[in-house]
């Protein structure tokens, strides 16, 4: 049973997921730069705008964590699971995440940011 309130746990999970989203978008930006697209600028502008938004949110997450004595550290990774140590106001908890769950959450976040205000078909 976790001692961490749901809101704080959500913030801590964002500290895990948002850097992953930024890494993927940065790689995609490099692919687009080196691709044979005729008009690269609209795609690059969209990705850069989304990255700025995510960086801003990640900054807020880190500020909240610092102000509330929260930390997250990856402690172990294998093919199926990644383990994180959550530090919450003097308490330590291990949290195991199924790697496909992490991938699905990152995908969900990317869709949310890229499609902001639009619906998927």
C-alpha cells in the first residue's frame, strides 16, 4: 500500500514520462530534418512548439517536487519491467512499471500534446 497521495504520485509519474516524450520528439525532429520532405518547416514547428510546452510543464513538475520533498530515481531495468524508487517526504517506496505500460502512457501523452483540441479518427 502506498503512502503517497494520488496527486503527488501523478506528479512523480510525470517526472518519469515527460522526459521520455521529449527524447522521442527530439529524435523525431532529427529524422524530419534529415528526411526528404519537401516542406519540413510545418512539422518541425509543430514538434518544437510541443516540446516547449512539455518543457514548461516539466519545469513546473520539478518545482513542485522540489518544494514538496519528492524525488524519483530509476533503480533497475530489464526487458519487462522498470523499477523506480519514490521518495516522499522522508518515505521510500519501490514502484515497478511494466515497460509496455510505460510505452502506452508515453504514446498517450504524445497524442494529447500533438493533437491538442483535435480528435483521432
